[in-house]
C-alpha cells in the first residue's frame, strides 16, 4: 500500500525524540494534516475550513495510530467536507448518540418493575415524602407478583386480575383504589426523564388510562353503608359523650397518680411523684389539643415548641404548622391557629412540666427522647374509653370531625374552617359537614307539622 502521507514512521519517531511540546510535524501530501507533540504524548490533527468558512483544528486520532492510518482519517474528513458534512460536528454528534445509547442501555436495566421499585422509586419516596415508606410497603404487598415483568409490557389484564383477586378476599374497594393509585403513580414517575438520562426509562405508562371496574350493585350498597357510618362519625358529640370523655381523662389521671404513689411506696423512691402534676401522662394534653384544635394525630406528634410563635406587640401566641398530609403538595398551606383560653392553659402547663421547654418535639419518648410511635395514643384512648364507659367505636379521629362539625353548626364560614384545619379549600367540608344535626332537623319538622295543624284548625272554625 502506497504511503498516503509524507510522514513516515521513521520521521515520526525522530520527531517525537527531538521535538519540544507544541511543535508540529506537517504532511506534504495532505494539506492541514500534522502531528502535534504534547507534554505527555501527542495527537494527529487536521486544520481545515468548515462549511461556514471558519478555520478549525480538530484532533482526528491519538498518538498510538500509525501515520498511514491517521492519514486515512484525514482524507475521510476532507471527503466529508466535499459532501457538505462538517466532520467535527459529525464526530460530536456520533459521540452524543453513543452517550445517549449507553445511557439508555443503562436505564433499560431498570425497566423491570422490581428493579425500578428497589433502585429508583424507593430512594425517591424515602427522601422526598414523609410517609413514603407506607406507600412503598403497599406497592410491594400488592404488586410484587409483577416485579419480574418489564414495565412497558404491563397491561390492563394484569390490573384486572389483581383487582378481582383482592376483591374476592374481601378487600374494600376504597383500599384497592388507593393501592392501584400508588402503583400507577410509580409508573407515571418512570415515564418522566430522570436526572442524568435524556430519555425516560418508560416511554409511556401502559396503564395510564386504565380505570378500575365500576361498582357492582352489591358494592354500591356496601359503600353507602360505609358512608353512612362515616356520616355518624362526623356528628357533633352529645353532651353525654363530652361528659364521658372528661370523666375518662380524670379517671385515667387519677389512676396514673395512684399507681405512681404505690410504686414509690414499694421501694421505687427514685420515681417522681405525680400528685402535683396537671398532666401525669403525655396523652392527656395530647387529647386536649386534639379536641380543641381538630388537628390530625400525625400533626400533633410532629408539633415542636418552635411552632408556637409569640407576638410581643399584641401579646398573642399563634400555633403555626404545615399539615404533614399536604406538606409535599404544591398548594399546601400553613395553619395559623390562635392559642387562647383553654388551649393556652394546656400548652403552658405542659411546658411547665417539661421544665419550660421551648424547643424540640412537644411530645416525645421519655426513654429515647425521640419521636413517639405514630399509633401510641390509641392504647391510652382505649383505656380511657373503658374507664368512662364510652362506646368502643368512637374513634380518636372523631375529635377532628367534632371540631369541624361544631364550627359548622355555629355558622363559621367554610373557608375560615378550612384554614383552621388545614384544607386547601372548603369543598370537602361543604360536601361532608354542611347538614343539620338531628335536633335541628327534628325542630324543623315539628314546625312544619304545626303549620298544617294551624291551617286545619282555621278551616274547622270556619265550618
């Protein structure tokens, strides 16, 4: 094969030995083609005029390429220029395509449902969502049988099979709607471009437009019964129930103090006497805050003393917090709750018992000093219901319902109530709480009946 370049291997070897960095060894046969000596090694380069008339210099091969091979590359570049192709831009485009292909190849590893769930979605939910662990647990419990499948191969039949199987086991439709929504949200996330990857792992969520089957007549009846049960939970507490709750809290407080006195008397003198404590247990102020604010239990657990802001100009304390349920939502809103009257008494006395605490969690474990377990209140609530003879089906969450219902009954504007309880608007309150209580309805019906009786009496007199 004839030499394509005047730069022979012998000339190149001598040049590498004697040349200084940045010195060039040019070619007499190919214009603009040369070898550049560098501080470490060298490179084959080509100086040329691009399609826009701009002078450019490009590295076309590294120092390990023999002269004739490098010359072939230079000739190829010049041929591309004659064909109207800028070889440097072409090279950059090829490199970009190669990078994207490598990225997509790496991303395809996560196309399997289980691989994406473990490696991508789990860190995302744990890092960005307070209750992400619960969502992940639900997805794994319901859809682990699909973890060996590719996400783009899923279809409506897979979801329908899962739905019918779970319904046959007696799982509520509302629960299945929630679980399916969590799984669909994961696939929607997979269909979004991730950081460092130009294309999403999943091009299209294959179940994006799938909806669960319509309710059967039997399921509609069950749903109506369930909603009826919920509607009663949203009723205002009767005076009897309120009295029972107060008595239950008092009895629980007395029992705890009595138990502590007994422990001290039987050799545990290191324990603190609780007789002079307003609240011998954290659950009691916890319960008072629930009934006086309508806060969700999860938000009470998250409360910190820093959430209580005192304004020295009006001598007013305000409880300010963002509900955990909506903390990650774009339209989340802060709750600003005035701390006055009995609520102020609760916070002040509990702070005094905590040696005037002013920072950190308001309710925390005495043993670890960290957050309490999120269902810790239920055990104490159950004991109080037993002590006071309160019906077993009165949920602790009913304090929130009672708070909202009481405000509605007093004619407080819906948007004001929404602001106090952390709703983004008043739609949920309007749909579920705007109704007459039973006594009001009874009085209304009696008045209508009296109107008819009055008209009957008038007719009888005229006769």
